[in-house]
């Protein structure tokens, strides 16, 4: 099973990684936790570049998919073939949300890259943490130095959120929207409901 976590910066994805891992392990599953951009040695170098160096929006999109190509080859496919549950903190929905919604690249361009890099692989389930970017920014304010994406204006983040929600409408079976505005234990309750529905 291939599970991805999506949402605007600070929506709460990483806060639930440990809980998700424990949920599956408690049910006897082996779990592979990973993230994008990154997840491999080459991918982590590309992550550093793309999060901190100014570049053209298409360069950014291409780097995301270059890192993804490596990630699929080295981590995702082998782990799935080995029967593991793969949980990735972000995947291709993030490219559509950030590079198309946020940066304005045409979706057809990204669809070509998606088709090139993983035509025959999609997440089984995507947990979309939905939260107003202003609230997410407040939550993040004290915790870390912002990267290139996190420094973008609120318009950018609102477009990213809207693009994610459009994806959810487009793929209602795969993408489950989680209300990220509530307290941690209520978010967990929503996650548990989705996971139990998969069994
Ligand atoms: N339900 C919640 N209620 C209050 N605060 C929360 C909640 N969920 C997460 N937080 C806090 O919000 C901040 C951002 O959460 P987190 O790092 O999980 O977001 P993220 O989606 O992984 O962000 P990024 O995309 O930047 O990695 C953290 O300080 C976290 O403790
Ligand atoms: Mg995170």
C-alpha cells in the first residue's frame, strides 16, 4: 500500500507521521517512511537546492520530478514489491499544487512529467490536510526558519490550497480531505476513520 500526505506548509502532515507508522505496525505491517522532495541521497541534495536556491518555475518542476524519479526507483517500488506500507510526506499532488497552483505552470506540462516518471504508479490513498494558510503560518511561526516556499506571500499559499482541493474533487476515491484546523487528537480520529475504511 502506497500512502501519501499532502497539504500546504504547516498543515500538520509531519505531526502525524509517527502516529501513522505506529497504526500500521500495530496491525503487523512493515512500514517505510519517506518524504519528497528527497527520500534518497540524490533526492536530498536536490531538496536542498530546490528549497533554498532561486530558479525558474520550470526548473523547479523538473527538479521535483528528477528527485521523484530516483525516489520511485530506489525506495518506493522496492518497498512496495517487498510488501511494505510506504508512507510518503508529499508526492506528485504537491507538484500540481505548488508548481501549477502556486507558480502558474500549465497542468498539461506536469501531466507530461507525471506520465513520463510514473505513468503506472499512483498512491492508493492520499491524506490531504486542509487548513487555511494563515493558521498554518501562525502554527509554524515559532518553530523553524522558512524555506523558499514558506516565504511566499499569502496569495501563493491560497492558490496552493485551492489547487489541492481541486485535485481532491478530481480524484475523490484516492484523495481524502482531512480537516487540519482541529486539535491533534481530532485530526487523528479523522485519520483513523479513513484508515479503518481501507481494511
Ligand atoms: N492540529 C494541530 N493543532 C495545533 N498545532 C498543530 C496541529 N498540527 C500540527 N501543529 C503544529 O503546527 C506546526 C506545523 O505542523 P507540521 O510540521 O506537522 O506541518 P507540515 O504539514 O508537516 O508542514 P511542512 O509542509 O512545512 O513540512 C508544528 O509546530 C505543529 O506542532
Ligand atoms: Mg512537514
